[in-house]
């Protein structure tokens, strides 16, 4: 299910920042499979199912049942009227169908973090509208700069350049919808207890991605 990845130092958390369980209608990965993948690899998943927090809640209930010191990250990939936005470190589910601005209000109200996923992907209908992204970028916490499901590297390159222009840290995630995709991209972040220190630590976090099934280390936040 998972190709070997570099083991992180003891004081580093490996995190795949975009994973879907079968709480997403288009994913075939069960909660149990995600937990077993973590047990084997040590890579934590940021489970952000489409318009649902249930998958991440169940995954982290099982993970924390085995290791209660692990920080819970409840997340959701929310389909707004303007395209998708991920909320991370949520406490409550956010409904789809709001505007991007309203969705960011709801994320902020929970003290959570906002991530714009695959912002310059051209083959997804759910990618955030570029004009809206320009309007709300000051309110976005993180730009997804490595999405292993993007069909060409240009979308990720553009996303990282955009993040740099606006002083935003980048995330890396597999966007896994099948078992074999898990850990296709990940970050190695210093330990964190909540959204504020996670965001601070992400700014200097190295990134790994797996083109053609081979993980390679990338320059941090480039």
C-alpha cells in the first residue's frame, strides 16, 4: 500500500496533508486502511473528506486510542460556491454551498486553519475561482503547493510561486482516493499542539513528493 519513505527524526512529524477516506463518495480507502497505514509507516494523515468531518473524527479516534499524545486534526474539504477550501483543526462540520468568504468566516470562528487545495489545477471543476482566490488570499493560511494527483507539475509550480508572492506557507498532500496513493506527498513538521504552532512550524518544513512512484526530498517551502 505504501512505498518506503524517509523516516523522520524523532522530533519530526511526517504528515500527508490531503487524504480522503470512504466518507468521501469518490474514495475507496476505508478508515481502517488509513489507520493501518499510519501504524506501518508512522505517517499521520490529514483526512479531509468532501463536506464531511466524520472520516477525520473516526481516524483520529482510533489513532489517539493507540497513542493519546498525538494531536487531533479534524479536517474537511468544503465545496463552496467559489470552489474548494480545506478547513483543518476544525471542531464542527462546515456546510457546503457557502461563499468562499463565508466559509473562511466559519473556519475562523472555530480557530481553525484554511488551506486552498490544488489552486491552479485545470482538470478539476471544483478548483477555487482564480478571481475569488485573489480576493481572499489575505485570509488564507496555507496554499497547497504539492498535490500528488495533479496531472502536470505546472499547477504545483504556479501554486508555490503564488504562495511565495503572498507570504504563505505551502502544504503537501497525496489527495489519496485509493490505497496506493497514500503518502504521495508529505511534510516533515516539528511537533505541534494546535493550529498556531502547526502553522508556525510549517513555514520551515521540508517536503517530500513521489513522482513516478519515487519519493524525492524537495527544498522546503519552494
